[in-house]
C-alpha cells in the first residue's frame, strides 16, 4: 500500500485487463457504428427508391430482425466495455486515455438516447400501423416515419462514429506509456 512499502497487487491484474477491455469496447462500438453507417449509406438510400408498400414492409421486417442477440450484445456491450475501460484506465493513472474513453462513452450515450427516444418509438409506431396490405394511406404512414427516422439515425450514426474515433485515440494512448498522461515526448 502507498506509504507502507507494500506493493498494491491489484495494479498488475488491472494492467492485464486494460488492453483487452479497451479492445472489446472499441470492437463493440465499431460493430454498432458499422451497422448504423451501413444503414445510412446503403439501406436507407436503397429503400428511399422503393414504393410506399415495399418501404413499410421492408422497414417492419428490418426492425423485427435487428432485435437479436448478436446486435443486442454489441449494443449493450459497447456501454459496458467502454465504461469498464474508462474506470480501469483512470485507476491506472492513465488520465488522458481515460478522458478519451469517457468522451467515447458520452457520445455513445447520446447515440443510445437518440435510439431509445426517437428511432425505437418510430419503429414501434410503424409496426403499430399494421401490415402494409391493411394500411389505408401508405404514403402518410411512410411520411410520418421516414424523414424523422433518417434525421435521428444520422445524428446517432455521427455520435457513434465519433465515439469510435475517441476509442481509437484512447487505444493509441494506451499503447504508449510515455504518452499515457497526454505528455508529449521531449
């Protein structure tokens, strides 16, 4: 313990966990950012070119399909691993890396808040509209969904990609003990 001459044995164990936990945080945030990015640049532009019935049917099916263990694990794991990485780096005294990880966590929380507060309620509203074959005004249902969903999606995608960038910076700092506290070499 500090001041007693004894060595704190938790530091080596914590040090061995720091890298793998930070990599897991980066990988899981990267998976979520990748899914969001793929939607932004291919899925939604592709669906924009379809008729109203096809758009609604496709989005309802996609929304049902995305609710799976693989995506759920990455979505939740991003929060857990990033939070754990911030705590570990901070406790190791690697303040600069911890700040970048914390910035990532905050950006990821923004992404989750947008998802929970806007995208999921819109998905639920679209599902509640019923099967496309039973919707009287397909154009109105699509219009109420598409533009607000896409705007929120772009915001959460940007937040998530920025979160990934912050973790990249933290990884760089983590791998450079001489720069772990943000100090530049002389």
